[in-house]
C-alpha cells in the first residue's frame, strides 16, 4: 500500500476527530489548529509519562498532573466543538496557570522548579490566542513571581525547607520533562509554521502564475480590441464614403426626374405621374437615410470636443427644435432637474431629440402625448428615464429596436429611416453607458439609459498609470 495514502488517511482521521469543521476550509486555520491539538496531546503524553515515572521511581505523588491531563482532554473537546483559537488558547493558559501555581506553593515557592513550568502560560496564549492575551499572562506571571519574593522575605527559610524534602531524582524528572515540553512545543509550532510558510509560498507561486496568465489574456484582449477598433473605423469610413458618394447620383436622379416632369407637364398620363411621384419620393427618402447614415458614421469622432454639458439647456434646445411637432400634437413634457455631464453637446442634443421625437411620432391618436423625463443620481452613474403614453413596443421587439434600419411599422404608417434608436444606442455606448427599453410595461414606452460619471477613456488612462506605478 502507498505510504502517502496511509499518511493522508491518518491525517484525515486526525482532522475529523480533533478539529472543528469550520476551520478546515482555510489552510492557515487548519494548520494552526493541528499545532494546538498536537500541544494538547503532547501535554497528555508527557503528563502520563510523569505519572508512570513518579509511581515507579519516586515517592512523591503529584495530583496536579492527573488533573492537568483530565483538563487537557476536556479542552480538546471544547476546541473540537467551538474551534475558537482565542478561547481555547486562554483556557489552556488559565488551566496551566492554576495547576503550576498550586505546585509552586507546594514545592518551594520562589525556589520551585514548577515556576519555570509557568512559562508555558504566556507562551500558549501568545501562540494561539493573540499578542494581547500573551502580554496579559506575562504581566500576571511577573506579578506572581514578585509576590513569591515578598512571601520569601516574610517567612525566611520556609520555602527552602520545602525543597529539602525533594530528592535529586525528582529534579531529574522535572527538568527533563521541562526541557522536553519546551522543545517539543517549539518544535511542533516551528513545524506548523514551516507548513504554513510552504503553503503561503505555494499560494504565492500560484497567484504569480495566475497574474502572468491574466496579463497574457489582457494583452490578447487589448490586441483584439485594437483590431476591432480598426475594423469599426474602416466600416465607419466605408459607411461615410458610401453614403456621401451615393448622394450625388441620387440628387441627379431627383433633378432629372423633376426636369422630365416639368418638360412634359400636362401631357403625363395618371399612371406616369404616379410612377414619377414614386421615384421622387424614393429619392427623397433615400437621401434622408443617407444623411442619417452620415450622421451615424460620424458619432464618436468628436471626443476632443468633450465639455461640461448642462442637460437642462440641452432639453430647451430640443424643445425649440421640435416646437412645431409639439404644438401640432399638444405634446406636454415634464422633467426634474437634470445634471451637468461631460459629453459632446451636439450628440446629447441628438440623443434627447431622437427619444422625444419618437415619443411624439408614435403617440396614440386618442391621447395627448405626455413625456416624462426623470433623472436619478447613482453612485457611479447618471440614470435617465424617458416615459411616454404612446403606442408602446411589443416585448419581443424591445431588444431589436436599437438595430440600425430596424422598423416595426411600415413607411406609410410612420415615416423615418430606422436609424434614430441605433444612433441613441451608439451615443450612449460611446460614453460608456447602456440603454434599454423597460420590460413588462404595457402602457406606453419607457427608455432607460445610464451615463458613467467618469468617462471610460479617463478610467483606462488612470488604470494604465496605476499599472506603470506598480511596475
């Protein structure tokens, strides 16, 4: 049978018998508990050997040793049930103090060998409870020693006479036991410390390895991010170039169609007039879509124009831009106090105007449009809600409405290019925020978006500076 398996089996049994379950998940607590239990067992073994030695070779009986063994067993049970190092360390120190103190007064007071044994009291508290407990027991031990000195002065010769009743073999046993006890405790503790240090070293190596792997993954993500940025920039340039270049032939189609209509004039039959109207209308809609696409492709390029933007002023500008539509539909807009955010001012106007114009456009025919704008100040984000009482958005479409050119209604019912909400999403995402449609809302529509109080670019620069300083 594999000896390592035997050792692991015995250690598992040892832990199951003596150590509380809540200490086992932590390697440090588990090793410290093993040391404390080992000292209890060591005291029990040494005490038993003392009893055997006294029974065999000495006429002096020491009932304190028997009591100490019994109490050490009781303390093992307490530690198993509670697993409290401070409590067990101080209890053990207290019991050792009482046992040795009684033996000191019976075997010579200031001249007793048991006074040396009392060193175990502060050492035990220091090692297993805490430094404050160890210092307190040390002060108490020094006080007892001073008191023994005082008694020796008051009764000269009395305690020396006590020591004369003890033979040399008694001292042989007691000092050998003392040496074994002190060295054994230190050995057990040193072994435990060595195991803890090895565990910490292994953990440190594992953390270093994980840190290197994390660094490698971060670098890979940064490379992928740069590639993605490059691809996005190429796509934006393509969209800008394509939409810009397509406007000229469209303009020519529209111009020549109007020229043909004016030249032929009244000679056009009804069907031809209808077809010519389709062409003109299609060119106009295509031109609007290209203009919207041009604006969409430009979003995010003006980061150098970031400034403190008062959104209360932004809302006023948008309301002036939409004044005609608001008067036609009797739209009412309510808003609480809005904050000042770091942004590109023109993009915030686009964001607000798209959301408000959508609410006006998709209003119910039997209701006066009402739009509520609510702001909440979060710990790290600004949170905005645009609520309306319009026709609403079906639950299945609340994610897809932000896709570019996504339309839920025909062009005959509601005009538009289908880029408005995609523009809103891109503006918010470029600022490091998120936008969504509030779910489970049946009456009207609620758009929610957040804007971080610190821009992502600035946070990234700070992180890079932190990494440089750490290195």
